[in-house]
């Protein structure tokens, strides 16, 4: 749910919270990636293991027909599943979350969060512009 944000020469309003422009000392944008890369390595390693198992199951000699052998299609299916999960984790790792912080003489407050870097930068510029117009 996106909050309503307005900035004028007197106040910066973020939903139900307002900050007086003349009380803001500085504005900072921080970025972070909420999803790590560990899942990529785990799913990728499982993909590699099942691909190697698929290749191995294709070259197993059938000297004893009663011996249980892994099904090549099962190995290929599992490799494809884990490969898809690795790709999905890679896509998630590219997500960047931007946070706008307002610093006053008494505290620091996270005022706004978005995945759109241009939106956060535009908001920062509007607040700094209002700060610059104050005597």
C-alpha cells in the first residue's frame, strides 16, 4: 500500500506523519538488497548435482537388469526444477529497496520506503528544494 506524500514549503507529509521543513537538518537515501545470494548458490549446486546424476544415469551399464537404477527423466526433471529456483532466486537478488531518512536535531526517522529509486530521489529533491527556500 503506497502512502500519500506531499511536500510544500512548510511541511513534508508522509501519510499521517508530518515533518516541519525548517526542522529537517538533512535528507539521506539508503539502499539495500532485501534478498541475499545464498539461495542462488544452494539451488545452483542442487541443479549441478542432478545434472551430473542425469549424465551418470545415461551412462550406467545395464549388466544387471534387476538392479535399481535412477531414472534419467526424474534426474532431468529435478535439475530443471532446481535450475528454475536458482533463476528465481537470482531475479529476487536484483531487487533494491530504497529508504528515505530525515534527520532532525533530535532524531533520525525513516520517512519513506520504495523499490523505485527515481521516486525516492525525486522526493529527496523536493524536500531539499523546500529546505533551500527557507530562511
